[in-house]
């Protein structure tokens, strides 16, 4: 069995407390997120607890899982969650998860485009304001991708260590995060463009022609937007 190796550099910074607060509140959701409390430990690290004891154990384990994915060593107690130093094992796991995302879901732009078409179509049929559809679609696609929120949680946090192996791990993770951030941005730009097309009723040029070059997403856009030309002809 591989033992985890972790190291506590120094006292927690205010930025670290804010990041931990954001992560735990997001994981807890609206049910318990407002009751997340964070404070520094005397010898370093951070403690997290919930004001509401209902389902506390379940929330602590969810928070611990997400904090470990960030790269921290965590320990779950009966009444609070302890976040200690950087963990070589957890940082290695984060690197693997980032690489898997790049090779998996974030490599599939068709899935994002298809999702954007479906969401935008449902919103349009439900009477959602057309001008607000692209932003709503982008937010929902970002939630489905998961990594935009995870990366945003870390804003303002300086990740460092006095140990060379951990510094190398942190540098590896930072490089992968930059790639994931750029890829997520490309997905969300695509989702917004597709949503604007559906909301505005403009059928993409390629979707008007049949043939093997027309992709599934383009056909979905074509059947999802209103046929403006036919509507105008009928009115006349």
C-alpha cells in the first residue's frame, strides 16, 4: 500500500481560507453552503465546520473529496473537517484527473454543442428571454464541465511549498490547469455561439444543405430554430 506523504508549510493565509470557504460552500450547495465556517488552526492548516448539524457527516465527506482533488491532505472528524498540508498523493491524483479531462470530456466538442442546442431549444420553447439564453446556456454547460468552477475556486491562492518534490507537483498541476482552462473557454465559446444561433433563429449555412459533411449538431440546430423564411411567406 502506498502511504500518503504530506507537508504543512506554515500557517494558513486569508487567501487559503477564502478558497476553502468557496470550495466547501459550492460542494454543500444551497442547503448548507451558507453555514460553512472556516478558521485557521494554531499550528497551520484549516478547520471547517457546519453550523447546521443535519447531514453534517455526509457534507464533510463530500467537501473532503473535493479538497483532496485540489491537492490537500484532509482528515474528517466527528464535528469538523481538518485540512492540512499539500499531499503528494492528492496532487498526483489531480494531475491525472486534469489529464483525463483533456483526453476525455474536454476533447468532445460535439457533446457540448449538442447540449447547448438542447438547452437553448428548451429555454426558447419555455419563453425564456432570447437575449438571456446564451448566458444561461453557457452557465449550464460550465456546470456540466465542472472544471470551470473548480479552477475559479482557486482564484487568489498562491500555491507553494518549501519541498522540491511538492513544488514540482504543483508546477505540473499548474501547467495542466492552464490547458484545461483554455479548453473550457473554447467549449463555453462554442456553447454561447450555438445558443445565439438557436435563440436568434438563424440556421447555419451548412445545415441548409444535406450531405455527409453536415454534422449531427448542425442538423440539430437546423431543426431547432424557427423557419423564418416560411413564416414570412405564410404571413404574406
